[in-house]
C-alpha cells in the first residue's frame, strides 16, 4: 500500500545533562528543541543570565564541558516494503556524536551542514527507541586542531584564533560587540520522516528575455525512493495558475520540465516596485497516489552587479530589472547570542523596521550564521535585497583537505537551500579576510591563477574564496553574482577607493578622521562603516544590576562595550564636537547624537555621489542590530529600541531628500581659526523613477536669536532628475560679518513639504543652546514641535509599544513639525524628550 511522507517534529520530551555527570538527577527537562545548552542551563538556574551584569564570566565554564541531549522517538511501526525512515538534523552545534539505541549513527563537526540518516533497519518496533546526542566542547576541539596544525599561520582579528579551525558561528568566540558564549546543542530542527518517495530538491532555473516580458527555464526535482514514478509541476501566483507540467522520474531520480511564463509580474526591491511571488509546487506520485509535495516561493527578476570601467576605475552597483538601485542599508549580525530564541515575529520586526527606514539592502555578515529560512522569506516578501557573506570572518582560515570538503558541503547545502530567493543578489566569499592577509603580510599574488599554488602559501584560504565558492555559486545559483570577499576589488589593496567594495573605518578606528568628512572617505560601495553609541537608558538599566554603576565610565558599563579602545574613541568624538556631560542620560544623548551626525554625513554625501555617474553604489552601516544588550555601532539595540541614528538615516535615504552643507573646515588643525568665508551647496537626491517638479527654500537663521539674518532663497519649478541627484543652488557664507547661523532647507512637491535639512556651524560645542524656546504638544496620534531658536537633535523617549515616525530632529523657527505616533493611549504619560544643550 502506498504511503505518503509522514513527518514527526521532535520538539518536545527531550532532556539534557553534562555528559560526565553520573548523578541520578543529572537529567533535566528541555523546554523545546531547537535549543542550545545555555538556554537550558538558564531555564534551570544552573547559570545566571549571561546578559546581565558580569554574568558572562560566570558562564564561561559551560564551553569547556561536553553536553548530552536525549529523547524517546515516537512508537515505530513495522516498516512496510519500500518504506524508509530517516532522522533529519537541520543543524547540530557543532561536534556531535548521534546515537540511536546506543549505536553511533552520525558524527558531525560542522554547525552549518544538515544531515539525514537512514534508520529504517535500526529502529526497534515499539516505543523504546532512544536518540542521544553528545556535544563535545567546540572550544577545546578548536584548540586541539590549532595545535595539530602548527604549519598554519593562525592570525586574524577578534576572538581566539583557534576558532578558524572550526565550522561554527565565529562570533561565539566573542567579538568587538559581542560576548564570549560558546554554545552547543540541537540548534535547528530534528525530525523523524517516514516515506516511500520524497522530493529532496526542487530547483527553478530561469532567464528573463531582453524585453523582460517572458520568463523561461527549467524546473528540476530530485526524487528519493523507488515508488515515485511521476512528478506533477504547477506554478501559481495568488489564485492564478501560470504553468502546469508533468515528467517521469528517470533512473537517476531526476524529473524536470521546461516552462515559460509570459508577461511575468517582476519582483523589485521596496520603493522601486512590487514584490509579487510565485509558488512552484512539485508532487511526486506512484501515478495513482501522491507521495510527497515540495514548494518554493520565488520571484522573477533580473539582478545584475554592474562592474564596468569608468573615469575613476570600475563601478560597483546593482541593477534590478534594468533599474539602477542605490543600496542604502545595514549590516546584520545574529539577533541573539542564542539564536534558537529569535522568533519569526522578531525577524519580521527587524526587517519591517528596515523598510520603514527606507533601507534597501541588508548584508548578512560572515562571522554569524547562515540565517533561518524565515529571514529570507521576509526579505522576499518585503523587498529587502540581501548581500550574503559566506561564513568566514576576520581570519586566515586553514585549508587542509578534510576541512575543505566540509566547507564545500556546507556551502552547497546552504546555497541550494537559498537559491530560490529573489532577494539574494550577491554572495561574498568572506568578511575582511583579505584585510587580514594585508595586515599580516601573507602571500597573495593576484596574477598567479593556479589554485594548487595558493594551497602552498601562508594564505591558503584563497583556494576557498577564489575556487571552491565561485564554483559552488556557479553550480547552485548561477543567477546571483559572486564577489571573492568584502572588502575586495580586483585583487587590489582593500582600501582602494576606485574599484570593488570597501570597509571605511578611518572614522572611529584607524586615523579617526572627523565624521564631517565621512563622504570624502568612501569608495565605489561602502559595505561597512560606523560610529558607536550607547543604547537607551532602559536597556542599560536592564543589564546594569548594580545601581551604583549607572555612570558613563563604570566598570559594568565598560564590560558591556567590547570594542578595543572604546573609551578614548567615544571621548575623542564627543570632546571634538560637543560640550561634554557627565550625567548618564546626558552622556547617552551625546553619544547617540554623535552617531546620528556621523551616519548622516556619510549617507548624505554618498547618496549624492550616486547621482554623479554612479560614483558610489551603496552604503551599508555597521550595524543594524545587536546580539545582546551592549554599547556598540548598532543603530537599533537588542530590544529593538531605535537609536537617533536610525531616524537620521531614514531622512537622508527617503525617496526624495533635500540636503544642504557648508564646506568642512577642520577647526582642530587650524587651532580653532574660523575661515573668512565658507561655501555651501544645496541639492536634492531622488530614487523616484521619473522626473519631479519641486520648490526648494533655503533660510539663514541665527543660532542665538532665531531671526533670519538675510533674505531667504526660494527656487520654484525645479526639475528633480529621476534616480539621481539635482544640484539646486550654491553660495558663500561671510563668517566675518555674519553671525553664526544655520542653513535651513525645505522642499515641497505638490504643495507638501517632503524633506528638510539643517546645516550647522561646526563644531557644535562652540554654539550656545540655551533658551531654545521649544514647545512640544501631544495631540492624539501626533506630536507637534516648535522652537523659537534653532534646536539640535530633539529626541523622543523610545518606549516599548510606542512608535514615533521621526526623532532626533532639528527644529527651526517658523517651521512647526508634526510627528506621527502610534501606541500611545489617551491616559498614557506623554513621551519624554530632550535636545542638545537642554538643561
């Protein structure tokens, strides 16, 4: 009798213990699988929450122990002829020995490789089958491997370099924003599957014709089991079927059909078009009975990475369906040190926050994890482009044969899992490993194209990035661009600004340049840059378990900032730009304002360069998120509390954004001498697909009095170019005869103010912000803000459950601003607020 696939998810009735604990009560219940050992130890009070106080130190011992998980399998019937039963493990972290009824059925040493084990003939009839998984210490195994391979040069940035020997999330060894919490356990699903035939792979390869009016290609399935004879294929969008087909399963277990869809609805990133998604389903049957169905949700789009020689070097930008897309967005790290507790709902909140902030691209960083399916599903649904790093970060990775094979299997498994997602537009081989090569003077002769030679050098990982990975992408996902690393550009030094992508860390790290010149430091695509800021006071109070530690330089607060030299770097940028404060909330506001200003100067200028012959193709801030409550470069903290920088980015990445900027004058180099004159420019950036007609205004307002010091300038019926930047006006400030004043710009389209920008004399510490005359009124679902004198960085409290549409705003006289607010009830206290210099 034919039997359809039956799946039993093994989520409950697990227990765990320290492997060598022989006590009668050693076994403790596990709430849910997927899990990891830290979550289960916390649940039983065996370790305190490592996110609080100094508790990270009290959890260090966990990484040096072996841990065992076990469960009883559901009752097993006597197998029918032709029916098989498999155990499926989507992810075991990391050195795992799997036993069934005491017999070892699997050993695994790669967190990112899924496994399927045939247990048909290993199961006993009845309810007494015991599954047990031993997880050895990844940290200790890593040290053993490092010591066993003394021939390798073990160098890199962040964490213990033994991590390079282990295929495990590298941030588990600690990073300059994250704790040392080295996990283990069944971190992804475990299932028992019984079937006669199953579809093990469903692949859709297609091309759009030159007119983008037809999609044609091949749908391929791989079928396991002898009972499956035919496969039925159907593709639909919502309730409309666009394709049907049938194919026999050949002797290799493959069934494939050609397809064509006329006038396909094309998938675009948000802001550029819609995100229609087609569902492709394949059903294998005996010819009479359906045995298994598999589906993929995909979108039709033509994605291109445009690298063409130009007057500077070579472009680096993305083109989707013939439309050039400026990729303003963020870098992404795992959203928790313990990823099994990141829910689908939390993923949605993170990604919807990106869309609300006009961020088009997210880069999944190479020291974290291959993300969960739901992450990529949401990116498809919401229209967020994905830059996907392979999982290598900040190190000189070894390349012995067994490790290379494990890497190849890992990357084939994950690229084939992800290839149907239209959101993914680039794979990059690693994060900063070519920078490690440069810094430690490892051998890299770009002109040597013999991969076997690369393995003989002290930089053998080139073999991974320039042979294994491009071959995997070409084989498994040929419609997605491959880039050997991030940063990387044609084998040139990674700081080259004329080609490829770059990580610009000479603000904060490196030479610690003024953030006012961020835009002059960029390259063709700025895939990392950033500025640190404290999280909100509520987040600090959450982890700061000792109230006497609630001051900016306390031991506990410093413990929750992992960046080298963060004390002097934060202090440098604050003392250069602001009148310093020592009370905690005032200090938090200054660090957040510093971050917001820095990112504004970067994004605003790089977006302008987009309109200058695609000089800059995109900018991705380090970083969107945190994996624990911490002071870091994130623009939104662990609890999804937005820092002011989020709003500053949102304004400069808006579909239409006006910008005004006076020329930078480095006050510290010239001993605080003010230049006699300063030139200024006003421009408009637009991502809109067609020209717009607008009115622009520029006002000159005294910082001290709030009066206009000279007549404003209004330009009517300006033509705003599509998908680029439009220079509107320029002029000169007389710093001798004109008092310090702001340049306040607005732009109207169809009678509505769509964007504002305010340029301030720098540094802000030289200005007095006393008596600003600020008025804030709550009116139902909106907040009105007025000021008698120019006001800098008015920030609203970030309250759980309350969303404000804008914050960290500059307010000038004669321009009342109205901010929408959601989640604030009529009896709730108004949101608290502050601004620069408020006493």
